[in-house]
C-alpha cells in the first residue's frame, strides 16, 4: 500500500473557493474543521444543501455562503467536495460538470462505492475531458475532529492537488493516501471500525459494572482507556504487542484477563468482523 505519512501540519488553501455540495453531517464537519484549523477562511467556502432552512442555519452559525443551487455553489470553485448520497452522486456531478470544467476544478467525493473512474467518466460525458477526481473515505469520529480518512486519487490529479485534498481532511483528524483498490479494506477497518470499538467499550463497561462500579464511572473508564491506548499506539509508534507486554506483569491480573479474551475468541472475531465488512463493501459497490 502506498501511503503518505500522516502529520499534524495544516496547509493553507490558497485557491479561490471550496464548494461543498450536499452539506450534511460530514460536510458541516469539514467546514467546521477547515475553519478551526485555519485551512480556509469563511469567504473561501460555499455550500449547498437541499433544505433552504438548513442553508440559512449554516449561514448563520458558520458565516459562510449557503444555498440550494448546486451549480451556483460549484461555479468558480477550485475544489468541489461531493458529499451527497451515493445514488445522487453521478446525477449531481453531471449537473455541475460545466462549472467544473471551466476552472479544471478538483472533485473530492465522499460518496461510498462510486469509483474515480465512474466520476471521471461522468465529467467526460458532459465536457469531453477527464476531471481531477479524489475519493475520500472518512469515518464518523470526523464529526469531533478525530476522524481517520483514506483518500485515493484518480488519473488526472496532480501532486499539488493530492496534497490539498489530504490537508483538507487533516482538518478533521488524520488522513492518508492509498491506492483505490484498498478502499474496500479501509471501509471494513476504519469506516466500520468505530462500531466494533463501541461494542468493545460497551463490553468493558459492563465488566466494570459486574465487579461493582457504577455504570457512569465504568463507561468513562472504558472510553478513556480506549482513547489512551489508541493514542499510545499512534504517538509511540510501538507495535501493540509490545505495548500489551508492558502492561502484562508476571503472575499479575492482566495476563488472566488476556487469557479470557483469547479463550473467548476476541482476536479472531475482530479479524473476521473487518474481513466481513470489507467483503460487504465490495458487494455493495458491485464488485
């Protein structure tokens, strides 16, 4: 897998305009992240949404231009984030193709299962030219700035455009570039993964309740333990097995707990969960 090193650098957007078409939950998180990280200014961001009421709310709360006209939103943009439902992605892209071609805008799609080739062909049918297209697969912790996003670039994306896309998603967490053929695997691991971890947190908390802790305290302990353990892996760059061994003292209590997990099949169950989710992601995409 070819990836770019994840960092905490926040590159600044020097272009004219970023358009977010279909500014729902993820779109709003991107706007808030870009503004908070200083990646872009309010004057550089414009969004569209289906509801006039939501457009007004986004304008009031974020100070950005918001409307319901996708073509007008895309007009003059250097970057267009396509954040509509997968079933609407290609029709909406076809609707905006003329505006995209006029400025050779880069399209970043967060629509699951729609390939860069499909996106390129949609632009080509309308304009006669390939577009610069990037696929992004963020996960739900992006809503609080703790997301993990994998991006795959199409055939016409320049190195500079790829960096713009990566830095845009760095504003809502961590971001890596991958080959597109790995995106089903990414879906199974980091996109579906939060649900698996929520089950782990829930189970750890139930264990705490079983041994006498209040439910509120047990949940806080379990959630922060997962946050801390994940941060240790990322910040120390140590293998999880080595970090696990550091906690596991001879004849201590941790080793007894690990034995229960091995006998219960936790390791195999998680491996199978990621594999099954990845396979299903491919099936939903028609692969």
